[in-house]
């Protein structure tokens, strides 16, 4: 899986960048066919104080894009929240794809007919 970490209008420590890459690699196990993950850290200029950091994660999997956005005072906290949201959405997508491949409606289970002696 290809992972990129970008920043806009701010700098993040190298440890946080490595942590983001490590956590994004775990997203691959929640949905097969995950191809790419982009993680973008930026300042929230719309907030009243400039201490808010936004973490956006875009995951490309099976020709679909899952986007998640989280904000917090700390970049590490914003990353944790965004990763947990991504896990939920990827799991939900995997469940939908499995349900689509095995539909429940229209398949009646037939029981064997017992013959009377």
C-alpha cells in the first residue's frame, strides 16, 4: 500500500510522521484491495484559536475513496480519531461488499421431505 503524509501551513515532528505511516499500514487488513492512503495535517483557520489541527485521511480501495476528517488541539490526537473513523468506515464497506456477494433474500432453505412409512 502506498502511503503519503503531507502538511499544510504547519510542521510536524518526524516521530508523528512515522507513527502516521505505521498506523495507516494497519488499515490494509480491514479491507482487501486497499491501494493508497493519503494523510494531510493542516491548521484549522476557521477556528477561533489557531491551536486546532485537522487530520484528513483519504483511502483508495476497490475503486472507492473513503475520506475522514478529524480535528483536535494536538496532531497526534487528531490522527488517532481519524484512524479510528477510517477503521469503522472500512469495516462497514467490507461488510457491505460481503453482503452483496452473498445475498440473503430469495434463497429459501429447503428441508428434506420425510417419507411416511
